[in-house]
C-alpha cells in the first residue's frame, strides 16, 4: 500500500476533504472564478471596444461619486430592508403557529407553505401586476363596491409594488428557517419559565424569542442579500420610481456594453450588502444576549 493510500486510510480529515473535493471544484468553477473575473473587470476601463487593463479606480470613482448611483444604492437598500422587515414580521406568526399549535399533519402545513414555489417566479410577479394594475383586481373590486369612481394609479409602478411583490415571493424563505428554530426549542424550558411565574408574553420574550433568533437572523439574511440585487421585479412592477441598482448593472452589461462600470457597481453593491449584513447580525446577537 502506498504512503498516500495509508494517509487517506488513517486520516479522517483527508477522507472528508476528498469527499468534498468535487463540490469544491464545482464551487470554484461556477462561483469563485466568475466572481474573481468580475472583480478584475471592475479595475479596468472601457475605451470604445477595447479594455484598458491598467488597474485604475476610475470605475469605482464613477460608481460611488455620481449622485444618481448613490441614490439608487440607497433606494435598493431601503426597499430590501423594508421587504426583509415585513416578510420576517409576517413569517414569524405563521412559523410559530405551525411549530407550537399544530399537533398533527405538520408536514402538510409545511407543504402548503411552499405552494408559492410551485409556480414560476415570473408568473408570481406577473400575477401582482394583474392584481395591482390600472384595471386589475384591486381597482375592479373597489369600483364594484362603490368605494372609488376611477381606478387608482398609484398601486403599480412604484416602490410599494416592488415591496409587495418581493415580500410575497420570498415569504417561504423566511418561514422555514424560523420554523426550524422554533421547533428545536426545548419545551421544558417554557414549562420551567411558567413554573417560575412568567406569563405568556414574558415567557415569549425571555425564552421563545431569544432561542429562535438564529432562525430570524438566517431568514433576514436570506431575504436581504438577494432582494438587494433583484432586477426582475423592479423592471416589471417598479416603473421609473422603483428602479434598483441591479437594473442599472444589467443595463451596463447588456445594453450599454460598459462591463467595467457594471462590474464596479456590482462589487460595490456586494461589499455594501456584506458590511451591512455583518453589522446587522452582530447587533441582533448583542441585543439577544442583553435580553437573556
């Protein structure tokens, strides 16, 4: 037996690394390499059809120095933060109900919660376009009830429509991690708190909520990160007032052909989201420790 074979036979870490190697290779090829290429492009400049590869910071100065780009950054963060807050606040009661109130057929409830995944994401967004449209379900219903005399024009093509569509689309991603955290809570801790005189509300804030915070944090991160970079929903229901930074990045790559500027905008967006996510996680963990 060769030395390499003996090494793998006696080293659990080496065997584990060998099992992970195919996945790591796929990750490097499908994620790390494109990301590295994107970072490289962000340091270049576009001169007509040629690329200037002298590693200037002109693209980052353009992406961060222009007022329009900064406004789009802030709007994207505001919309994504609002979507995250609304989705988590709506998902927590549903996850709590399934975890603590449903005794039988929990699997059926979980399947029902995943119903939005049964249809295409585009179909769900188009459904909201039909619901909120000028002659859509909401306007038709209000007019049939006599509450309005002409269709409301502010329901569609604005940031509010983007928030509603994104919150609906990403709701299952918030419910499932929160449910998992709630389901793992030891019920004897709640019984002990009740024996010590804690009421329902006090028991929730002192035991249930702190122990479920890992699921809340996971749900918030899972929603905040991708919704900041969403460009399909704003392009369909956002209108000119609901454009987000991802729409400008898509224009730079697809229509304008200025890949370096698009790459710089993308890298700046990812860096901003990463920093805000780390700050959010640290703040929530610190607040949870104070509650305990």
